C-alpha cells in the first residue's frame, strides 16, 4: 500500500502503522515495545499533559534518561502541538 506521507505528523504516522503492524517499534537492551504500545503510551501521556494545562505552542522540558518513556513523551508533546525541550540528564 502506497500512501502520501508528505503532510503526516510523526504521531499520525505512528497511529497508522500501529494499526497495521505488531512488530517491535523500539528495541533497547532491557526493553522493547510495539508500534501499538508506543502509540497508546504517547496518547496517555498527551492526555496527562493536557490535564496539566499544556497546549499548542507550550514548551515541555523532558529530562532525557533514554528509553521508551523518553520517546513516548517526545511524541506526546508533538500530539499536543507543544515544543519538546530535551534536557540531558548527564549535563553538568
């Protein structure tokens, strides 16, 4: 199936692929998740951010510890139209 992805956002593309594939989307040494799990987690985080008052154009600081949770939070901010501001946990 060929689709025009020129106007899709990453969260929209993730949602589309989540319905089509059960393959792992992300694999780390200690954890992995499917496209569906990543999409679901990012939607849940987006709902939580919205409940906290985060909206389009807001900036969200994300302490980068790595892993699936960090990726899901980055996608969650995109779902709201907010700006993710990654903060390196190792920076001194």
